[in-house]
C-alpha cells in the first residue's frame, strides 16, 4: 500500500535528517531536481503575495534580464518569528478538493491522482539562524496516497547541506482494461473460470470479456532519497546521493500465439496485462577540487535494478489447429515472458581542468563504466506433456510422429547452453576540450571525444538435450499449427532451417571532433561558427562506419535595447561506407557448420534498397530564430521560428522528416499587482517513408527482382499538426486576488498512403477498387482547460483560496477503432480499449495559514 | 536574550531607524540620485562591528574566499560596505535578506569582516555611490547594465566555478550570450531552490524554450506539465559534454536514470534501441502512444521489410471495425506480439515475442 510505505519511510528519514547534516539539487547529475504536482502547477498553488512596493524604490517598473525578459516581482518578504536564535517562516495550505465528471479517465489522471477529499496543498517550513548561516526547511504536499511529496533539507550556507525526500508519482496506464484473466498485477495470469485454457472458442472468450467490468490500471513510482554535499575545505567539496525507487502496478502488454491474420480461427494474439514490480537503487557520489588554476572532479555512479519477478506467465484461451489435414495440435496454452533482468551499473569518471593563458581552459574527462546482468534464464517453453502436431493420433512423439515434441526436452533450463545470462557491456569515454580568448573580440574552442561500448560474452541458443540450435517460436504455437516449424536447426534432422542461434553483440566506437569560433562584431553582437565531425563505428549493423559532418552558423544581437535576436543555421551530412542489407548472418543457423542451403537458396533477409534511417545517408538543414522584444517597459514579446528538414535519399525506408513551427508569447506586468500573458504556437511534422512487399520467399533481395517486384512498392506519408494557445490573468483588488487561465492543445495527425498495385497490400482485395491511395482516419487530441481562482486575504495570517479547474479532452486514435464494442476479434484479445475523451471539473477550497 | 543578540538587536535597531528615514518614499520622490549619493554614510570597513560581535564560529568554507568582485569599468573604486548600499537599496535588501546568498554572506561577514556582502557580486561601490547613474560603475546583471556579459558570468563563477558549471565555457548557452542572471535572480527568493528568476525550473527554461514546453502538452509526454519532473532532470543548462546539454554521456544513459529496466544488457537486443532511444521515441511529447515519433506499424516499417509479414501495407480495412481485422494494425499493432521490443531476456525471445 503506497500510503503505508509513505508513512513507513517517513519515520527513518526524519530520524536520518535529525542525525545527519544537507544536500541541494545539482544540475550536473542525477534527477529529482524539483518536486511538485498538478495542484501546484495547474491551479495556482498556494497563495503568494507579490510585494506591492516592487523590486526597487530607485527605479520605476521592472528590470529585465540580459536576454530581455522581465523579471518577476518579488514576493512580500516573510514575517519571521524568532525562536531561540532561529528565524522561522512557516505556512500550510489545507483544504478540500472535489472532482466531478469523468474523473477516472486515464488521460485526466496522467501523472496525477486526484482523490476527492481533504488535501495538504502545500506545507512550507523554513528556519534560518543568521548567527552562523544554518538553515532547515520542509516542503510537502499530499493530494492522495499515490500523489504526494515530502522534501526536507538542512545545512549551513557555504558549509554543508543535507536533503531527504519521499515521493509518490502515479501514472494511469489504462482506464478501460477488461481482463479475461485473474491475477492482474501479479506475474501469473490465469483465465477466468468460464474459460478453458487452450480449448475455448472466440465466442466464449468474447462472452466472458463482455461480462467483465473495465478497470483502471496504473503504475506508481515511490521514491525515497537522501543526499548531502559539504565543503571539506574552501577548495574541496564532497557529495553523495542515494535513492531507492519502487514501481508497482500493471500495464497493457502482449502475448504471441502465432499469426491470427494468416490463420483465421486459429492461433492467437493476446494483449495481456503485465505486472510492474521492481526497484532501483541509485547512488552518486564524488569529490571536487576547485583551485586557482586547476579544477578536478572524481565521481562514481551506481545503479542497481531489481525486478520482483523473473517470469510473467499467462494462459491462452484458444485451441490451436494444425494446417495439416487429419492431424491434431497438442493442447498448449501457457505463454510466458522473461521480465527485465536485474542489472547492475557502475561508472567512475574524473575530469581535470586547467586555466590557460588568454582566459582559456583545457579540460580532460575520462570515464569507464559497466552494465551487467546475470539473471537466471527461463526455459524455452512453458508447457507440460507435448507440443507440436500429432500426425498419427498416438499423442506420443516418435520418429514417425516427428512433428510432436516432448515438452520435457525444452521446459527446463537443462535445455539451455547455460542457465544464466552472464552478459556485460563495458563502456569507456574520453573527452578533451579547450577554450581560448586571444582577444576580447574572439573566442576559440575545440574538442575531441571518444566513446566505446564493448559487449562481453554472447549467448548461443543450443539445447544439449536434443542437439538442436535455435529457439521455440511463439510459445510453441507455430510448431503446433505448422507441422515441423519448431524454430530450431539440427545438422541431422533439419539442416536447412534458418533460425536465430546467437545473441548479437552491438559493440560500437565513436570518435568526434569539433572546432569553433565566436567573433564579437560589436559589444552586443556575436557571430559564431562551429564545425563538427563524428564517426560512429557500430558492429553487426548495416554499416561499419557512419560519419556525420556538420557546420553551424550562429548570430546573436543584443545591441538594440528593445530586441534580443538569436539565429542559427546548421547543415549536417550523414554518410558512411557500404550499406550491407544483412549484417546478421553470424547470428543465424546459416553460419553453422553443416548448414545446407534450402532448395531455392537462402531467402534474402530483406530488400537491398532498404536504408535504416539511423544509418542512412542524410542531409539536414536546421534553422532557428528566436527573438525577445520589449514593445513597452512592462511588456515582453517572445517569438520563435524553427525548421528542421531531413532528406534521407532512400528508395526504401524513411525518406524525409521535416518539422517546422513557430511560437509567440506576450507577457504584461504593468504593476506588481497585475500579470497577464498570452501565447500561441503551431508546428507541423511531415514524415515520408517507402516500403515494398515481398511476393515470394526467394534469394533475390534486389528491388525490382522476383521477390520484391517494383509493383509491390508502397509509400506512407504522416502529417502531424499541433496548435497550442493559452492566456493567463492574475490581478489583485485589494485583499482579493483573481487569477484565470485558459489553455488549448489541439493536435491532428493524418497518415496517408499510396501503392503501385494491390500486390503491395496485406489484403489484395483492398486494391481492387481501382484506387491507389488512401488514408487512415484522423488522429486527434484536443484538450481545453480553464482555471478560475479567487484568493481572499482574511487576515495577515489567513487567506482562503477557492478555485475551479475545468478540463475537456478529446482523443481519436484509429488503432482502437472498433474496440469500444468488441475486444475479442477472432483469436485476438484486446484488454485495453485505448484512450478516451473526458470532461472533468475540479474544485477546491484551500485555507492558507502562516503559522 | 543573550548579550550577543542584544548587541545585534541594538545595532540593527539603530541601522533600521536611520535607513527608514533615508528610505521614506516621500523623501525619495523629491531627491535625485546625486542627492542620495551625497547623503551616504561613510564606509565601515574596519570590521569594528564584527569585532564587537562575539565570535562563535569560522566563516563557512564556501564563503571563506569571498572577496569584492573586480569591476574593470570602475578600476579605482573602493568598497563601501553593505550598510552604505542599503542606504539607497533598502527595498532590495529586504528581499535579498531572505535568500541563501544573504544568509551565507551575512554569517561569513560576521566571522570575517573582510568578507563583503553586496560587493561580493556587485564590485566595489564607491564610484557608484558618488555617481549612481554612471554606467558600469557597479557590476550590474540586468539588461540595462553596462557590465559585459563575460564579466557578469565571471563574477558568478568566482564562487560557483566547477561542479555542474564545469563546462560552461564553450557551452551552447554561453555561446548564445546568456548570462547567469537570465535564469537566476539572486536578489530575492522566487523559487524553492536555485535562486531562479521564475517560480520553477520549468518556468525558467520556458522563457526561451516555450516551444519545447508546448510539446509537454501532447497526448504522451514526460510529466513536466504535472510538476513531477523538470527540464534539469535530463539537461544541465550550465553546459555538458553531451549535446543537447545532457547530463550523462549518452541519450540512453539519460533515459536509464528513470528507466533502469531498459538498461539490460539483454540476451537478445534490438540494435536501434541500444543505439539511441530517440530512434523511435521523441523525448518531450508526442501525439502517438508512448512518445513514439510515428504511428505503429509505420514506425517499424521504416526499417523492417523482411520477407514475410512486416512489409505489407495495411489499410483501414484491417482495423478492428474493418472488413478483415489484422493484429498488425490494431491497438499496439506490432508490439502486441513483439512486446519485449526493448530487448528480451528469454531464450526464445530473439524476435522479442517472449
């Protein structure tokens, strides 16, 4: 129970805080930089009063940052109480919130868990002892047992700091999950009693699903952390952070019992509901030295992931039928997944920086790391008795009944080449960079970088019990439908089977270098040029070498009082050595001695013309314009324009990916009592790709050849368009503060396609109407939200906040069309009905008390 | 009340009474800056006040080396001490007093009178006091200041050098002429931590990167809009070795900070997954499920044209309400069967089925 764990963790943390001493968030490493929740960000949070006197008596109005943005008005200084030499400032916001409408909707509950009832909006306690600079603080909020945080810190300014925190972070993963299984949330899904494993019809499964009430699924992250940093001397500091995060919940997943689309009324595709039960312990610590000439940093990061389960099991309800007339399929129904293995991560790094003449610096950073896991392996199949196809009706595997197999040959780890994973990746990196300022008008910089990832050990899929290489496909379903399609290679019994027999180590090495200069054309005008080259050398990929060369021109102008302009243009060329369509041969049975090519030859792995976009030739043009304008002393107008055009030049694969957009934001601060803003943004993305269907399983991978004929080509074009808009107003009328906000997110996506002939289609008949193009229904996501809040200063110590937050969401995703009425389609089961629209209203009454 | 506290209270009482007179707005309204400058009290750099206070501690190490900042535009200026500054800048002082900087500097100045307060950041104040309107005579950190940006950041780095700021020089923000005070405003407490210019890290970054903030409103997104995460969980705005200002050596290591289960290594790996999470995901927000860059199965079909089932064009007729539903298109599409797409630790998982 999260609330109990929250309470359990709070006590030892509180004790630790009392005993030890402080840490603050460090933007250089780790996460958990800031704690908050939707109440604080969406509904205005606690009552904060700007100081009506402004920032300064010497000048009217607000100051601007060097970049041209208006600074906020400071809040009223707190009224401190002195207690035993400590200045104390404390406030608490308590109250009630209520949600109405579709408040169980997953999108509405994304990363938030609203529970109607009493809430702790915010507790803030700050203690300071001016005499020696000591301080302590507590900050907490509790919306529900799954959505809360507590952070506390104490220390002495410039000496040490200790920080501790607890956090509950919810994530709704479905609000419409219909489970035909018992045990959701565990690693064992068993079919509801009305269904017989491996012997139920589609109708029976549909009837069962129709009688199940939808449920909401979520995953909650519960995290506890403790850290400190301390000055050992004015030059040396030490720091350490330790955290433990537990995830608990369930989410939609998968489950394969072979292709239902190829074998109607047969096989099975099951959207199961998998558990998420794991924990991660993270540690980060180090020492830093900062001297007049040298800086040094020595650090260690450790991360240790532990999953509560090694395996996830589920039952399939459907009976399997062999394609071979007169035969029967063994009754198999048990599916399995290996859940994520426990893994360990270590990384040590150091960096040395030395001041150089010409106001320069030279830094060298080196790091070495290791990712490893040695989880016990699960067996290749989870069945008992037999699996496969029984051709003589005896139910007993034999030389004549050769397509029926004993589960005992495959259902234990004795059937593996080893019983644990024993895998490791070692990483190394070295980075060196230099900056120089030979004159006040010129900055020079350059750097080189080296990264390497070494895979240690590989896995060989070999069964010493049978002498077979390879694996059992799709929980044994394929072998139980297609006689002989076991998925294994044997030099004696199946020497021509092509199957995967090895893991694929993905070692890689990266070399990069960059050089650049910035010229100060005038006091507040800079022109910059950066040239970068990067060479990636992956192994077991389609290219052994991929090179990225880029040039970036940038310009910054702050010379006008009312304008800051930043502009940049980047051109990038990615290219490489010869593209090999099948670099995976060593991982397949074709590489084993004794392999005999099948009669028609070894089928082509893929079409030769395919260019995977992470390795393909690519030319990119990128433009960014950013302007900050001060149209009046109390206003700021920010505008941005950007474009990113990528041309992949591939016949098959991704061909283009272009993104363009702009945004405008206007802010108005006419007085400390008033703040208003309006923003609007629009962007679009265009992705073009091509593919080609195969018509025969042949050895010719050429585009236009017999396997991949030109008339089987097809193209897809995905267009995304987003608009966002919003406005806020915050004003005080004496003791009353009014705040209002409106936000709009409107996204549309259209995926269209065209093809040369019906041969390109999964279903030939779809192309018989004559049309050679079409599109999917519009994908839409639109959220409108409105906030209205009133805060009343009842007395110097008490204020009352009343707010209403209305949100309406609309979502259309064609992937889920039709699932609202039927979750069982032939031998397919869909547990999740997809995202749904909602209309919700959140109201709150919060009392703010300065203690 | 101890003798020490009583002494302090007396000192502060006298000081406040004096400053209250100086700072009355009605008086200000009738005075020019030059008038104010002429009324400034004499500097007190003797340390007499600190010596009068009972010494109970040493200056905290973090402030022990604090000195009056250099201001090349006022090379002959000399320090005047905090109370001289407050004579005019009382309101600023009221706000500043509640910051961590003030807490540390005041405590340090008590322990070591050579440690300045205002002048640690703003440089020696005498020239400014004599000519308050003189450009550049005091180190300023605002738009209208004559202090060059490089001098501004150099001043901050005098104390804040190294650590998270180790790679500030040459970083994209430095090259784009950002000053520390574009994101930070140490003159008052606006944020819970970090003396930011806005209420939160995300609000601060959105001053310039509002387009990125908008992405967090999309259907699938990182939980920034809900306040559960900040930009600085992934990025180090002060400079890093990894573009774009990532806190770790690679994109994937950044993702593994919260998604450690994806780290593996797995028995069977998916090459582009190990190469870069961003091959398939967009980091901030997406209109697709799970931050995907394109709808499945088209996302997968950009790379997969193997013989068999991956390369067929599926039409809307293969949706659940179509003429011939197909699991390659419905719901999670490819991922219904290839569920362990990030890597499988099952001996029967080369195609991520198990």
